[in-house]
C-alpha cells in the first residue's frame, strides 16, 4: 500500500505562507477529497507533493520517497494538474505515446487508456481540436497510463458533461476499490460528496479537517425530520408534549431539529396525527463546509442568512 505523506509542510513567498505547517496522510483504498476555498493552498500542496515546487520547510512524499527520486514516475504516480498541458499539434494518441516512451511503458497501454477514457474514436485527432471535456479525459488517460498505485487529480470533472461526470465517479470508486491511493482536489461540494470517502480540508494554507466525510458532515450539521400533515395543530401539540419544536416552512412542510425519524414517527402515530410525509433530512457536505468556513472572512464572501429548507 502506498500513501501520500505530508509532514509539517510549509511554503512561504516572502511573509505570506501559501502552505503553513501542513501535516496529513492520504491512505490507499479510499477516495480522499481535497477541499478549500480559492487561495487555501490546495494547488500549491499538490505541486509540492509532485516536486514541482520546493518547500520552505517540511516534507511531502509518496510511499516515503520524494517524487523527484522515483524512477519512471508515471509507473508510481499518475497526476492531472492542467488539462491544457498537452501539445495542441500532437494527436491524443501521440501525446500518450511520448509519455509512455519516456517511462518505458508498453505502447499497448496507450490504446487501453484511450478506450478506458472514451477517447479511442478521437485518438488520431490533434489535441487543439479537442473540447475542454476531451482534454480532461486525455489528462486522466495520461494519469492512468503507467497503471500507478497513486492517482492525484486536480478538478478532474471540469468541462465534463453529465455522462462524463458519472463515468468519472465510477472510475474513482473503482481505483480505490483496487487498493490505490486516490486524491482528488475539487471545489464542487455536491460532486465531491458523490465519490469521496475521506476529506482533507484547508483554509489559509492550514489544515482545518482530516476526517471521514460522514463524520465531517455529522459533526457540523444536525439531521432534521421533515413532516407534512393535514392537521398542523395536532402535529404541534403532539410534538410539544414530548419536548420537540416544529418549524413551519413556506411550502407547507414542517421540520424538527435534533430528532430521529423513528422516534418522531412513533409518537405521531400514537397521537393519530395524519401524515403525508415523514423523512430524514441528512446534512450535506456543502452545509458542513460552509459551517466550517463561515467564521473567517477570508474563506468566503458574506452570505445572507437563509431559512433552513
């Protein structure tokens, strides 16, 4: 098993620290989402892991080794940082063939990753004719070329159409299930929630969270029970007798915070309250993320208070 290990990592540009004493480990067998506001230090961290920048202090390595010391690195680490990196005058296939040759990867692997990423029909077209989504797929194909144990992707869903996004989710899940280390940077909360098992969250270059995704959400957003009824008076009365408060919403539904749907359902059944809907509303990654970052003005623009759904 190969991990990404970041220890006490700092990158300073004069007095400003893009990365500030950062420590975390990305483990194999799961998809780790890498989150943070613009300017939080995510891209800098990825560049430091891949040896594209030198840290001011601390270390970042792959399986205990610095990336720069890896022989034929594409066989160990596959990375997508910039989908525009491929030379526009080369065909997609020739771009991958050049990468394969430089890392002693069998040329047959080129056609395998072209097929896997859906680019086989466009393999002999010049990259400059590719759409943004096709360039993303080519970048992902390059990352997979060496069949690496570690995969790092920066905003991989950028430019993908809905079918491509569904494909990407399945790919990431499969890679993790195969025991690989999968590290994905994204600013799309709902998309990250669809594939990530674990989260690393940055703010101002510092570590804000390193935790399973479900734990991250549950620690910050309390689940609610959503109710619709034809008898609001009976609903309020039954809930009040058991110490619960129901909040009414403009569309006619009610919500009860800090409650379990089984408990609410049981007490409303005992009170013979007519129900049209009784569901649990779990907290979302977006809600938890906004809760974490709301206290700092640098993390996000001021948001107007909105009524809970």
